C-alpha cells in the first residue's frame, strides 16, 4: 500500500522509524510547511519518500496514494483531513481525531460523499492485549470498579514551565493531558464497557489554563470508572477492572497494552498475550487490510468507536470541575 504523509511531527517520525517492520506500507510522498522542507528532505532520503511537497493542493492532486496519514498538531486535524477527503483520498487521522464530535461527524460525511475511507490512528483497539481483555471481560462477573492511569512527564513540560510555547501545552491547540494521554483511557474503557451514563472531568490546570493532569470519572450506574492521565508527572501505568468473580489487570502503558497483563477468575490466573510488533504496526496492518479489502463493516465499527469516544470527550470538556490551578 502506498502511503502519503502529511506533517513532519514527532508521531509521524515514530511511525516512519518503525515502518521498515511494516511490510504493508510503502512511503510515497510527504507534505510539510515550507520551513520544514529541509527536515522532510532528510526523511525522504532516510525513509524512501519519492517526493516532498510544500504546496498542499499539489500534494493532494496526486492519485497514486492508497491513503494519506495525517499527524499534524491536534487543532489542525480537521482542516487537513477535510482537504484530503475532498481531494478523494482515504485518510488515516491521528488521535485525538478532532476537537469535537461535530467535526468528526462532518469528516465522516465528507468521506462518504467523496468515496474515501476514514480511520482514526488509535492503537488500543488493534493491540493483542485489547482482544485478550475483551475476551475475558465477561468472565469476571459484574463489574464493580475500574481504574486506569496513563501518565508520562512530557519532554516539553520544562519548556512549558519556562513559558516557552508549544502546542502540547496550549489549550487553543487542543493540547493537554485529557486530549493526548486520556484519549487512550477513553478508548480502552469504551471498548470494554461501552458508553457511560454520564462523565465528569477534574483537571489540574497550568498557568495558561491547560490541563497538565486530570481525572475522568465515568458513571456506569452500578460502578464508576476512574481514568487518570498526566503530562506533568510520572507513574506506574496500568489498569484494573474488578468484578464479582475476578479481575483484569495491566501493569504497563495503556497505549500498547503490553507489560504484565492477566485475568484472574475465581482464583485462576490466565496470562495475556505477548507481541513482537511495535504498537503502531498493529493498527497500520489492520488499516492496510481494511483499505485493500474495502472492508466497510470494519470501517463502520471503527467509525462508531471514534464517534462515541469523541462524544465522551465532548461531555468531559463540558462537565469540568477544576481541582487545582497553578
């Protein structure tokens, strides 16, 4: 599959670094801002792009692509995806998908009208560990509590504290802990438990109003799922889902579901799977299959997941109770 890349961001670079182990995809062309051209040309030589573009219209006018992978800053996702879809391309769009459910809905409408497929690059539902949890969630009985933590002190946090601007900690750019780290928690919880009755977000805010950390509380009626995410501090990451007959446990990062993963059902422990594939390889392998087979059923399932998580994200942003502010 021929892949066009939109952006020279860090997440795109991570993808390209591991692309040699993704036989499903061949980098074709890359688009970047004029000031990033030298960087893109270095990538072209290193990763095998045949062309570098700084003109978006020219980049999107090429018909050779099987998909356009968009990894821009969060607040630019909608505009970039809209342009690619209107040009007739299928799009793989980085998380968080858009800044609102309304934007996501509009992109899916445009995709349908222009004959393209649209997929969110979110690792969680494509990991072997997720399928293990999905297969075992019914065995632990009635769920009584959920806690997830996905935290990592950002390499850009010191710059933020020094008032050096970056999109990661700019609320106007849809930065912050919930949109960056917390979105993985939301995809995991929704994928296993469905949509909550209601949701509330309790953030710790930095000096410019961005959430450097925060706790999402998802009400499921008979229990609450608590999902913590942080970009200002480090922790042992993981997840615990407790039920009347057992529990599901992860000691590891939510975005890869790797580490110590197991289910305990009535005293019997079952270990989770291991994979030798990098986390992005799992999702991009499935994207290649969906696109090559034009699997409308799988795309519809991915679309439903994206829309419901975006609606949850909307509700969390709309129901926020600040717990601290620096």
